């Protein structure tokens, strides 16, 4: 089993009808081996996020939140595409 997951996705996860500034991690329950919150290191485009929580989506997957500061660093917002690398801690 690999400890690194790399994928492209868009910013924005629907959580109970609200669009959150998060990135959904595909096949995350299988990757992490759990449906609970886990700690990860993430790289979004060229912005490094160390030791962040991959929160549960409520649909059996996980997501990483992007603060306004991170989105500004990326120059991106809801609906924009990003390249993500997730490393299990």
C-alpha cells in the first residue's frame, strides 16, 4: 500500500447544501483505511500544508480545508482546479 496519493480536483465540497472551501480526496477511505479524521501533509499546487486534518465529508470520504490565506497564496477560489499530493502521517 502506498503512502502518497496524487490527484487533480476542484476547490469546493458540498456539505449538507453548503459549498465549503475544501478539496475532496478521492477513494480516501480506502487510502487511509478509516472513515475517521486523519492527519496528513498536503501539497496543493505549490503550497505546502503540513500536519493538517483530513476531515470526513459525511459521505464516507475525506476533505482538506483551504483557508482564505491559502486560497490567496494559490490565487484560486471555489470552482478552480488544483493538483494535490497527500502524504499519510
